[in-house]
């Protein structure tokens, strides 16, 4: 049995996987959706980059999970990639869902040269948090009105320090067995750090024709990809 540890991205909590988890459980696997500190039901908890890495590692160690597939969506790919290195032989594979990946000394915002000023301005203006998106900002991402409303209603401000503090990976990310899910409506080409990750025999690229939030727009597709990553 594979143990799936699911981590959603910016502003989201464990609830973001509610439409994906049943398919994984139906296939006979364990499913553990993690809310990172400072978000959703953990809103108000202080958090930096290392906090989010520990959130993930602690979940694996607390439950003594083995044959772990870590799944990180969006900016959660940065702490997930670092956690994958720390759990050692418990790890079976990492699945990055349209995600950022950790690069030594780089942060989420440093990987956004086109939007860094916007993110940092929002963090500064909102008491150290990146403000939630409004409904119009989800247009063009294969989401209907109900799906968009659900994301907007469930989103919480994202702790800014987790976006500005640098990643400190223990070893080259390319050594990890990884699947990368590039959602084509969010851009056809992976960024340079992801492109480096995809070189090598232990990596796989999947390109669904949907937007950046596939767990809402087409939950059956990420569920199938995640199951394939576990050899199911």
C-alpha cells in the first residue's frame, strides 16, 4: 500500500484535495492531506519556509509512513521537494502538480521575476501575508463559476515569510524519483528549475490540458496521475 501525502499550494488547505482523495482511497491506499501552518484551519500559526518543510516531515514521521508519495501543488512544491530529501528511504516518489521546485538559496518570489514586486507589495500591505485572489483572477484556468467560488471562499491569506525565505535543499533535486504535472493552460513550458528537474531517467512529465488548479477543474486527472506515480 502506498501512502499519499498531499499538500496544496498558495492560500489553500487540506480541503483542496477533497475531490481527489476518494479515488486514491478506493484504490486501496492511505491518504494524508496536510494543511501547512498559517493556512485554513491553522490560520494564525506563525510560519516560515522551514516551518512548512517540518509540517510535511512531521506528518510522515508521526504516522510512521512508508512507501510515501509526496504530492506538492503550486508553491507547496518548494517545501515538498525539501521534505522528500529528509524522509530518506520512506520516499517512493514525488509528484509536483504545476509546482515550483526548490532551488538552493532561492525563494518562491525570486523565481517570479515577472511578479516578484507584486507579491512583495501585497505581503507588505497585508501585514506579512499574500492576499487571496479575487474570482476574476481565476479566469482562463478551466474553472466554472462554482469551482471558482469554492476556491475563493476557502482561501486564506498566505504567510509571506514562506514565500520570501530561501530553500535549502540537502542534495540535487534531480536525484529524486519525480513526476511533474505541467498544466498547459497555465503556460506550456516549465520554468528553468523545473526543466533541470526533468532531466534524467527517474523523471516523468505529464501535460494535462487544464489550468493551475486541476484538483478542482478536473479532479479525476490528477488522481489518475498520482496513482500511476505509485505504480497503481
